[in-house]
C-alpha cells in the first residue's frame, strides 16, 4: 500500500512539472537560435536538359531535262546510177517548201544512208519556191545548168518535182528562170512549153524501181532554150 501511494505521488509531481505555463504571454522564438535550420530558405534547383541541334541536310536532286524537237520525215530524191531514188530525212515539223528544197540542195547525207547517191543540183544554186492554189512555182537562177551535164538535166527536174509533189498540198509544178516562164525536160527527155506545168507522173520513169529509161541527149537548141528560158 505504501508502495502504491508513493508511485501515485511521484506521478502527480511529474505531471505538474510538464504542464502548460501559467503565464498567457508567448515567448518569441529567437531566429538566431535556429537549431534545426528551419529558417533557412532552400533555393529551387532547376535542371535544364542540354539542347541538341540537328542540322537539316538539304539534298538537291538534279533532274536531267530532255528537250525533244518535233520533226517530220521528208522524202528527198537523189540519183543512183542514172535513175532516182528517195531517202527519208528529218526536218523541223511542218517544213516550208523552201526548207525542203534547201535540204535537197545540200545533197545526200553522209554515212550508209547516202552511200552510192549523188545529186545533179548545184549546191550553191539560189533556187526559190512558192506555192499558190496547190501549184508550186520554182524559180531557177540564170546559168543554173552551166555546170550540169546534158543527160543530168532531166534528173535535175526530176529531183525537184518528185520531192515537192511528195509534200502535202502540192500538185503540179511550174518553173521560171529569173522570174520568166521556161521550158523544162520531162523524164522521157521531151520538152514542155514555157511555163507549162509538170506533175509527178512526168518523172516516174526515172525512179529506180521502174525500168531504166533510155539515155536521151538533149539537142543543142533545146539545151540553149532551157538555159535561157
């Protein structure tokens, strides 16, 4: 019993020593006596991720530009042996008759295509051609036949007529010499009247797939008439 009383008294004393203070005045905390470091401000730490810059690579692909030039295949007639044969050569699209005659004056092409071919047309001859109502008019310069063999004269007209009548819209052909109507040789060696029109049919006998025509030497008077008009 004494032991119990002694323990009870001890507990009362301990409780009294741990009670709230009797004074109503609060004691301010001394900031300088901050034993736990609560007054310290911790600065926020920001971690910045490194910036990675990827250089864009520009790739330029050069495209090959192909320019296609439109062209037409034109039949030009040249001499093989003592007859005429045609070859096809490309010219600019829808060539004029003057362009066709200019290509004819250049003679056969080089290489296999022109092998064994020749022309009776003087390469420097100033030949002009016009067309009206389907009729082609070919004007020959003076002296055009001075360097042409007599037997080649009909081949000259054959080359021109067969080439021109192969073009769209061209029917008969008439010839002038220095602007004046002139006579020409047909394929059989006969002469026309001055300014008389000739056609493709007048020269088919000169084609290489036709029987070779006989050699007819023009008479001196005929040659003179042709050369002078």
